[in-house]
């Protein structure tokens, strides 16, 4: 893999689903780590007030003095906030609970939906040499998620292999369409990835069949299995690729990364 080229615009992917507990942060962390393992420079932006992506990559709360809240408000520039993680080629802009008040504080700002876009589309981003930027969105369709969609090139949606999964997807797709019509005309779908998949379970197989029938090629070929190692890794502050490189979860996210690379013709 060639070295990252400073000045090249990175691919910005928002990882979003308004439902909690669907593997969104798990996907952001481990897809980021898998892309880094393929030799790409990756930046993960934690846009969730819970800060789970930051915790899952070993960034302690006391080390998040500057964070995504400061980035949105324009009180700090991106290079001053980016932190290296223990995973080679993977950096993060951490989050704190300060973000939880962002909706209220920013509502009077005329450019409230474009704040993250403005922060990322500056020379500092291109000079950072990143190939991919992943945005871990909060589990809601609020102003933070809208900011992520406006800033992103594409939207990656984790879809849990459970009953009502497709019904819950409709509101997200409507929001994406509204953003495309009003703020980001070229926002596309990166894809939909089935998570928490259990091949022994008839329901998982039925959800997969329904998703592929209704959404076609939008659905990644890779499915992310239910895997104990995936659940354990965040408590050790590391991606599953480092916690257990040979686990089913690690292998699945490596396969997903290769699909993302292929779709972006990297």
C-alpha cells in the first residue's frame, strides 16, 4: 500500500442509525481499524455524546480536553483536537457529554446544519493525509446526525438482524432524502451492513433475505456476526482486530473494509 498523499481529499463516511444497540459504534471502531490495517490513514470522529467510540479506543475522559464540541463551535481547529490511538494509522476526534447540549445551543445558528462540514472542508483536513474519515453518529436523527450527513460523502447504515429492522430503516432513509434535496445533493449510500447476525437463527436469515430483496446491492455482502469478542474488546479500549485478530468479528470487519475499499475504488 502506498503512503497517504497530503492534499488528497479523504472519503468521509457517516455511520448512522437512529436506533440504539445496532452495532453502530462497534462498526465505526472496527471498520476504522480494519481500514487502517489495510494501510490507509483513518480518522474517526466521535459525534455521540456518550463518547463510546472514544472509550472503545482507549481515550480516557480526562484526555478529551478538546473534542468534537469544540470543533462544531469553531473554538478549536481539527489538527489541535485529533488524537492518535494505540492502533497504527487510526486517529480520533474524541467526544464528551458536552455534545448533549449541542442541539439547544446551536438552534439559533443559521448555519447549524453545516458546522461540521465547515470544520472538515478546510485545508487542514486535506493536509492531514487521511484517506478515510468515519463519523460515529448518535442514536437519533438530531442536529448532530444532520451535521454528519451534510459533511459526509456517503452514509453507512448498520442494520441489526432482528424483527422490525427494515421498518426502523425507513425514517433514516427519509431523512437522508431530505438532506440530499436541501443540503447535500450528492450524498450517497455507502451501503447497509447486517449486524448481530446468527446463521443458526431463522430470523436472521429472513431479515437478510428481505433486506437483499428490497435493497439489492445497497446491502454489503459481508455480514457481521454475533460475537463475544466484539462485545469484550471495548472494555479493554481496543478494536477487536487487536483484541482477538482471529475471531469471527475481526475477520468480518476485515472483509467489510475490503468491500468499502472496492466501492470507493481506492
